[in-house]
C-alpha cells in the first residue's frame, strides 16, 4: 500500500463503481467548484441596431444542463447507471489551495438533488464530432431540475446594467459552496473519468427584441426586424485562477475500494503482503494506491567471488490477461525505504522522489510484446559494487508530463507516485524477469 493518492486538480473527475474480479469493489465520487467569475457576458448583441425594443429580455432562465464529456472508463459498460448532482451544504467548503486525497472524507451535502441522468449506458465509442476539435468518448448530460437552484442562477442576472450583459457576480461562491457528482448502479457497472476542463454548466435563456433595419445605402429606415432566439452561457468546472495568480476552483475525487481475499489486509501506507499470499500474483492499481515492492536478496550471488561488469540489465514485466480492464499506459520504479514507502530527498513533507537510476525509470506499455521494460543497468552496477544499499524498488503507475520545449515525457517527482486513474495490472511471479548481461573481469 503506497502513500496517500492526491486527487485534487487532476484532469479527470472519477465517478461510478465496478467490481474488479481480483480485488473487489471500487467506488468513486467527485466534488468540485463551478466558476466564480466576476462577470459572465452573454452573446446578446444589439450594437449598431437602431430603435431596439425589447419584447423578452433574458432575465428568465429557460433551463440549466451540465455537459460532461468522459475520456476514460473502467468496468462493464452494458450496465445502466444513474448519475446525480447535489449541492454541498451551506456549512461545507472546498479549498482551492488544499491537497485532497482519495481517502478525504466527503463534504456534507444538501438533501435535495439538483438533477439526475437516469439509466445511462456508457458508450465507449470515440467520436470526434461529439466535441469539436477533440476525440473523446460520449458525453454525460445532466438536466438541473431543482427550482431553488435555477431561481438563484436567474437572480444573479444584473438587470440594472447594460442589457447586453449577464452577470454571475459577487457572492456566488458564498451561495454555491460546490457540487457533488455521484452514481447509483449495479455493483458490476463502470467508473467514468469526466474531463474537468471540458465540462460546463450551460445556462440557457431566451430573448426577443425588434430593431429597425436601414437600407443598403444607410440613408433611410427600411423595415422592422424581430430577433427571437435562444442562447447559452458556459460556466466552467476547470481550474481557474484570479488576476493575482491565486487558484479559485477546487476539485477532487474520493476513491473507495472494498478489497477481498488477502488484499483486504492492505489498509494504510506501508502495509505489505507477500506474493505467496495472493497466488504468486502482484497488483498495480493506481487509483487505490496499490503498488509492488521488488527485492533481489540473492543478487550478490551473481558475483560468485569474482569481479563482474554489468553490460546491460533490464527489468521486463509481462502483465496477465486483464479481464477487459485497462492497463496503465506507463509504470515507474522508485527506491524504497525499509518501511515500504517511497524514498524521498527529505524525511518529512513531500520531498522529491528517488527514482531507480538507469537509462529509464519509466516504462510504457508495449501492446505488441505485452511488456513493460525498464533499463536498470546503472542501478544494478551500483548495487553490486556496494555504492547503493538498496532496500528494494517500488513499482507503480503514473501520469507522465510532456515537456513543451523538448517533447520528453517524464513523471512528476513531487507529492505522489501514482496517478488517480482506475486502470490496473496484475503480474505473475513467473512473468517478472530481471535480465542481466555481464562479463567476468580477470584481476
């Protein structure tokens, strides 16, 4: 069991539940702010139009709908799910500067639902037309039906200023503490990853006015034109910052596993069970903090009283059949402490991680060979020479960050070494191999 998994401000909000055939039930729910922008301009445009007469000013909200594209899923997409949005209670709070973990307690919620999308069947079909310019899975659409919430949004419109403007203004965050996205479903359903950056609350409103259209030469009035249409304002979930650079929006996912068999003994950071207790299989499951510790107690016997030089060393991992579940796209290996925790540059706080030295401390999954391969030549040389008193390596999955200048992908080295995504990989002992190519050195 690895250190707590930080889930605040990740690109996906996780929601749903599914049963992992090896590990048991995994459930997820998410909590988030919606935009606290000072002003939100509508697209009503009467500029340059003469003798504008308003017949229906957009002070009334026609409807509100959350549009939430999902970018990943895990589990059985044939099972229906009901997704619900609920407002946080008046005494709850979310802090944009705080670190939230997958185990963070759920904020208190109001008893009235804002809205639901009932009996939804997940569509694992990518369609670039669902959202212009992107390639995503389908979109979850949740209509808001709570009249109190709808009336509050309508009340935020500023009827005293220019009729071209719609205001979501001061005091909005004091009234809307945040929202919760939860699901109800059969236990063998699926977990969704909702794109936080692409999700919006759309406020639809209707307006109607008449203006005078002049002739082509702009020398005389012509006819009366009626504009009658519906527009929408987008209120975003994404992470926004103020003009001073201070974060304004918070979000996090709570991920709760109910493990079965010997895996149930893994409860807190540093807990470990031997592979012999799990049929000689070990598991990497990022969202629930499961990792693998690798130790090589007989490595020193390789020398056999002689001097050797390591020409090349590779750690090759071949995952078992994943029962239709997603494999991690990348794995990393980090030096371990004796207490089975990641070795860091500091003994307290979130010091940087000590990745296993070598030509590659991360490995991408290669589908053609069904392997993850690490080049660990340098690390093996240091261990055999006595320069590195290794306490073993921790294997986990991670999200890699791409450097915009160099294009090089590398994992973060800060708060945690796991990525809060619902994928997992299972490895049998016989499919985890340390390949060492070496030369005996004559004294």
